C-alpha cells in the first residue's frame, strides 16, 4: 500500500511539473500574439493593399547570408558612402521586403550616412494583398525569424553597432531584433509595433527605445502602450513614447489613415534619436 501511494504521488508531481513546463514553454511570444491579429477583419482592413511599384536602386543590392540554423537568408543592403561601423536593421511591414521598403531603407541610409540592412523575414516572399500578407505573417515561426536576425548580426560582424527600425509587424520585430543584439544594439525605433510583455525579456535589452503610436489604433491599443510604458520602467529601460491622434499605419503614405503631420514629426524624432547615438 505504501509503495502504491508513493507511486501515485510521484505521478502527480510529474504531471504537475509537466503542466507547469507546458504553461511556460507554450505561451505565444509577443510577435506571435501580433500575428494572431491576421484573423481579425478590422485589423486586415486597416491595411490598404500597396499599389504596384518598382524601385531601381542606385547603390543598394540584394544579398544572401547564412542564418544561425545553417540555412540562407535574404536582405537588401545599402553601404554608406563613408566607411562606418554603424548599421540600421530595417524590418518590413506585413507585406514583406517589397520595393517600398527598399526605397525607404536607401533614403534612411542617405540621410544618416549609415549602412542599412533591410531584413527579409519572409524568405523572398512578398505579399501583393491582404490575403497573402496574412498567410506569410502567420506562417513565420519565431524560431526562423530569430535565426534570420542572429544571422544578420553575424553578417555585419562583431564590431557593428546596430540600430533597429520597423513598422507595424516590423515594429514588434524591431524590438525583438534589438533584444537579440545584446551589446551591439545601440537604439530601437518602433512604429506602432507589438510591445514585449515579458519584463524579464525586456531586462535583457541593452539600448533605449523610441516608439510612435496612434491614439486611434487598436493594434496596439493605447492601453497596450500604457502597459508597455509600465513594463519598460519595471525593466529599468528608457522608453520614449510619442503618441498622435492617428490610426494604424499612419506613417504609410498608401494607407487611408496616413497622417502627414504625424509622419513628419515621427521621422524627425527618429532621425534625431539615431544621430544622438552615433558618436
């Protein structure tokens, strides 16, 4: 009888520990939570399909590099006219690394005099509309994205000092990319991206954050931004939040919710944020 009781007790403890492990390991990440918005019609309809556009870059080029899992990744690279160890990692919106993003990446490189690497988290897939954008966003695994990001840090080398910038889907991944960069990350810029809710993960961030959010947005909502402010403070991180009376995607000229004044103000502050940290 005593053996049976001990055996049952051992099974109960094992099951409890297993359940706790499942709770910890199977919680969706911040970016996975954002991808779930793809099933929300209000979210998808807040994104205007991009108009056809082709960009011929005078100095940027498509490159490939090895990822942390031994596979290949694609990116668009612009090297600064003068040699510098500063890089800006640009992360695309949910449509993928299209020519709009490539053009913006090159504009940022020219304005800042910085190397830019526009990462491709979709592995050469570019969405032309909402349906394919949802498909690609939800198909991306956290493991693959992190391997692409780690590979990018390996590509630029240990001496590179990296800023990160992204919009919407890419705004959340901008934060994750900065976290993954460790001491190489020198600044993070988020345009209405998914905040990180894990304070312990935020504690591992080694740089300041500047974020631009719309008070009329629901993805993330003002309440989510409020919580982000509290979580960043709890993690001991400097977060500069800028809010505008604007909706989701306000910095995208092709979006019906585009807000020219907010876009110009955010751009000015993002550039100043980077320049202040380029020493």
